[in-house]
């Protein structure tokens, strides 16, 4: 199914609003300055604004003038629509009474209005359309509306409650009524049967009960009927025979019992059927042979048995979902069907050659069936899921050809997965990364011990590569936030299949956090994510709601379960059974979401924590004693007690070579000719840097720390570095003209990637995890081959793995310090990630971020990049010295990485191993747009700069400094 079809058969709002808008505009008299509406209607607008809580209507302007602030024209359909559509408009009809204008439509959507539905609406006698969807309105529908002649009413995605009023039946002019995603309860009143002009009725995602009133059969003009996710009772009603014009029928998880009524066959105008999750007795496949216009058919979890009728394969279906039934017989299929989900049935027969197409527009899922293993295709694509779809002995996990085969190297007793996120270590436990983008019909084997099968399609929205991994964009305060920053999503069913386990009893811990639906006074908090969890196909959690369980969004909740592994395999399945909302905070927000999985054997002999602690002390004591002995011998040797005496400069330098990095102050004096000014090659914040020459011709760099730096406790403090022929990145990019290097595009890419790999090593791979705290262009050195080296670890911090962050006094360089660290002393690896993002902007632009450029229209490089991003002109950021000699796609990727890394929210920043993958093009860069206005608030920005200046002037104590190079002392 292509995007055009999604638009044509998707939800009512965008399409119908556009039609009504066009229709209403045709009724507006074409004149430059139409007259204002009568005073009583203006007064009514005052009252309506007060009831809604809308405070920005400008009553000094004419609301009938489409050029006034009362009217915001909608985007045309060929323009990409924003995630949250905000619409504030009032239109008039000026063709009714001799040129007199009257209020005709009011559209206020996506504005988070927190009042109530206005009773004063009834004082606008000519009003035909009221659109208030995606707000925060409460209460119920006022009785006064029953006196009006409304035609179009959309109140979706609010917190309206109480019963659906029976007096709505008096508004017989209604053609569209949408109450989706609210809190309405009780039964549908039979008076709704009086709405004989009704064409669209949408009651999805409420708490409606009882049976559908037979009077609804009177709605003979009905074209759309959607009542999913409610608590109706009884069998599916047999009222459809009179709805000859019905085009869309949606009853997903409505609460009904089967079977599907036979009267469905007479509704030959149907183009879309969605019926799912029926209770009660099963049935055979319903007769749909007369539905020649049907293009989307979903009969999922309806307890249907028997064969699929052959005519189904001949119908022009673009989407077919018959999953989780008991269908049997030979699989046939239609090669023109774009989305085909037949998972969890009893289908047999051959797999035809066309099903193995590599076109990503086609998504087919045949997982969990009984197809003959001998008919397995020779190769597989990412758009065909055949997981556990074959009968015979080759059905436990991977198959020989299509599905990869990883033999078990041993019995495993534990598995830990960071679902949707990268590899990480939490509390000494290593969590495997799970970063495959997923898809509608996707099987992806990732590790020896586990694999994943996902099926399902997010309806009524355009599919993107980001739909199957949720990304948090706010600041996470919980412990172990690395596990919750991203999460695996599925629109229907997601299975983690864990293998190679030793048989026995296990504890399964499932980590959840709702990072999509918000927790504020906004329509974005009104979504309800509801799903089921199965372990070894046993239902463990029914109608689970993460936000309700945690009592907040962005807060973790962990559920533990006991299970038994008998055939070395463990299945954990997350399943959406059609319940909850699907349109809040945006269309397509639903389905199971899982942050992390931990599986631990209950019987494996584990080394106790007490023994681990004792071993740490023993090893630490032995190492300390050895270091002390070496130190004493070194001191004795340098003071001449071990054969030393007065040596020539040549002897001193030879001694330097022999000591291989353990240097004396005398040796450094000899190498630098007593720190002669002619050997001075740089000046840093903590002292001067000199060039030193060893006897064998090796050149070194020596930093002589200033006594004012407080980086140590003795008179002479020296650091020895590998000499970098090309000095610092800062000097190469924006130093004096004579020192600037001509860095072409491949070199800039190499430098950026080298820095990223270096930080990834420090953060994730080194045995001692290190946060540098002062990543900037002057601390990034370039060797002879222009390879980047991270330098100056004077502010570096060692990080204990069990700690997610440190609270410490901020230190670093203004312009590169992450906000959470600069303002609150909250230090994690993400502080270095932020600094890396700023450095990347410098590499791209060839400009120095420290130079404030308010006179040029922007404050800093990040501000400039955000402004250019908003304007769609990111390429202007590239250094003009490159001309056209660069790869535009690679440049855009690097810019997006830089902005992602420098996001003000640390949780939104990636870890450095993910950055490496993004820069190398192995994984896509998430699209996150920030507002540059943060740099334009002079009062706040000025205060921030003052606070950072104070921090900058405060030096760190000796206990906070360390360096990997040797530090010399005057002995």
C-alpha cells in the first residue's frame, strides 16, 4: 500500500477538514475587507474564548478577515505535515443576508486548551463546523448544542467524560461526529439513530459499554463507522445490511463476540474492513466475495478456522492481515498485495517465487505456520519474515538457508538485552545492543543467544525507518537511564526468542518506561498504550499500561516472572490486542514498547558479591605494594643512591631513552635546553608547552604546568606527550593564516571519525572508563599524517561502572560544556558527547565556536546551525574554503550527528559507539529538531554566560586531576 492510498483511506481529520475548508471558503464572499459579524456574535466569541481558556484572540481585529490573526491557513496536502498540527482559525459566511457576515466555522486544534466545551457556541446561529481535537478540554457536551444546526463536530483527543448525550440525536444536520480518544462511558443512546444525515461516526478509544442500538440501522448514509477499543458486549450486531454506502468499517477490540455476521457480504461499497480480537465461539471465513472494491482487509484474532477462500487471493487487496487465527490449507497469496500478515496460523504448501521479492514496498509475514521445510526459498530479504514457519525438525529457531544458523557454543545461564538501544554496562551487567531498525515483517538474528521477530503495520500514518524504535527526547532522571533512552516498538507482535540456555528455572525481568506519551497538562499526555505480555506463551500481563504502572511517564517499572526452560529456548512475546488509543499524541502511537530484558538462571553457581569485594581489595593491595616499591627505587636512583652521580647532557638523555617514559626533571631540562623560549611551541590554560629533542632524534612535547594551576602539590610539574607535528585542530582550522592547514573533506571526515573512536574507547572499551571533561579543538592534536589524538587529560574523571553519573564541581571550557554539567555539576559520558558535537560543527565550518558573533545574526556555531536547519539551508554551514570539493550527503550526515550530539537534553544524545556507526553510515541519524530561540533569550543566555565565566575562572584541586602521561617532580 503506497502513501497515496494511506491518505485516501486514512483517518477522517486531515481529509475531511480539507474538504470542509474548501467548501466553506467557497461560501465566503470574495472581497478585500468583509464586514465584521454582528455584535452579539462578537460577544459570543468573547464568552467562547473564556470557556475554552483561549486568551490570544485579538478582538480589535475583524474575525471575518482572513488576513487577520484569527485565521491560520492550513498547509496544502502536497506539503509535508508537521507531527503536531496546530490550527487556529475562524471563518465567516458573508453570502447569507445581503452581505452580512456570520461566524461559520471555528477550528482550534493542537492548542492544549484546558477549559470546557463552550455553552455559548449556541449563540452563533450560523455556525456549521466546530473542530477542537487535540486539546485538554474536560467536561461533557453541553445541552445547548442540541439547538444548533451543526454539520461537522470533531472533539477527538481530549478528556471529555460522562455518557454520550442522547440530545445529540436532535442535531439532525450532523454529517460528521468524531469523539475518538476521550473518556466517554455508558451505552450509545438509541437517539443517535435519528442522525439520518450522518456520514462519519467515530467513537474509537472510549469506555463505551452495552450493545449497539438497533436504531443505528437508520444511518443509511453512513460511509465511515469506527468503534474500536471499547467495552461493548454481546455478538457483533446484525445491523449492517442497510449501510449500503459504508466504505470503512473499523471494530478493533470493541469487546464483541464472534462470529462475523453474514450481512457483511451485502455492503458492496466497502473498501476497508478492520475487525479484530473477537471473543467467544469461532467461525469459518466470512463470505466477502461480493466486495469487489475491497482494498484493505483485517480479520485478526477473530478465531477463524478452515481454509482461506481462493477468491481472496484474486481480490485487488493492498493490505491483508489474517494473523492469529486457525486458518489452514495451502498458502497461495497475491503478488500484488503490498502488506500481507498471515502469522500464527496453520498454513501449509509451497512458497511461490514472487514472495521473495526484494522490493521494500512489499512486506510479507508467514511466521509461525507449518510450511514444508523442503520448500524453503534459497535466500531471504529483510521484508519477508519466515521465522518458525516451517514444519519438521528444522523449526527451532533458524533454518538452514533463509534463516541464519549460529550454533550454540555452550549453555548460557543469563542473557541481557538493551531493547532498541546500544550495548551498555549497568551495575556490572553487560547488556547486548539491539539497534536493528526493525520493520513490518522482520526477522533479525543478532546474537548467538537471541533473535527477534516483529510483525505488524502502523495504520493511518506514513511509515518511516524510525517507527520501530522509540527515542526519548526529555531528561531522564531514573537510575540506569541508558536502558530507557530508547525502546523497541511494535504495532502488533514482537517476540524475543532466547536460545542456547541451560535447562532449568529462570527469573525474567522486563524493564519498561513510557518515553513517548507525555506526563503533562497537554493532549500529548492523553494517550493510553495497552498491550499483553506472554512468556513461554503464557499470558503474564494483560492490558498492561506502562504509564499507569509507573504512575508517571519517563519513569521505569520492572516486572519479574519465574519461568522454566525445557528445550534450551525461551520465548518472550509482546502483543497489541487492539486496545488503547492510536491517535495521541500523534496518529500511529500504539503497540507494545519494551526497554530492556534480563534473563537469569536460578540455579547457576554464582560468585558472591562478598568474594568479589574481597578479591578487589586483595588485587588492589598487591598492586599498591608493587607501585610503592617501584616508586622508592626510582627515587633512590634519581637521588644518586643507586650508582647515580653527576652526568653529562648526553648521559642524561641516554638515561631518558633507557627509562622508557620514567623521566627526571634534569632529563627534561636537557631535552629542552633548560626550557629555552626558542623551544616554546604553545601556551595552554595550565602552562606552557615546549619541544624536546632526545638523543636518538625523537621529538617530544613537554608541558610545564603553572604553579597557579593547582594541578599538583610540588614545585615543578611536567607532563610528557608524544610530539604532534601538526599541532592542534584549533590551529589547523582557525589559527593564524600561516599555521592553518588545507584540510580537504576526506581529511576532515577522518579527523572527526578518529575523535569519535577515541572517545568511544575512553567511555566504553577502556578497562578504566574515563570522562575527559574538556574536549575542544585545542586539546585535539594532529600527527604527521593528520590523525587526531585526544590530549590534555588534566580534568579527566575515572568513572565507576556502577555509577550512572557523578555530582561534581564543573570544570572545562565555556562554549564546549554540556548544560547539565555546567549548571548542575551532573557529569556523565554525555558531557563529552556534547563537546564532540560542538567540535564537529567547528570541523564542518572551519570556525571557532568560542567567538561570539551576535553582530553577524547568531550567537555561536550551534545557534547558526539550528537557524540554518530551520530554514532548510544546512549546507551553508560547510567551510567555504572547501568550495564544491565535498560529498553533500556525508556533510549533511555529519551536521545531523553534530546537532544530535549537542542536544541540550543528555538523554537525547547518543553514546559514542553509536556516533561512530552514524558517521560511518552504518546506522541512520535520528531526526531531532531543536529551537534556536534558546540562544536568543538575552536575559537567560547572559546569566548562563556569567555563570560559566565564574566556573571557568575557578581551577580544579589536585585531587581532581589526572593524566596518562608521566608527571615529573624536582627531586
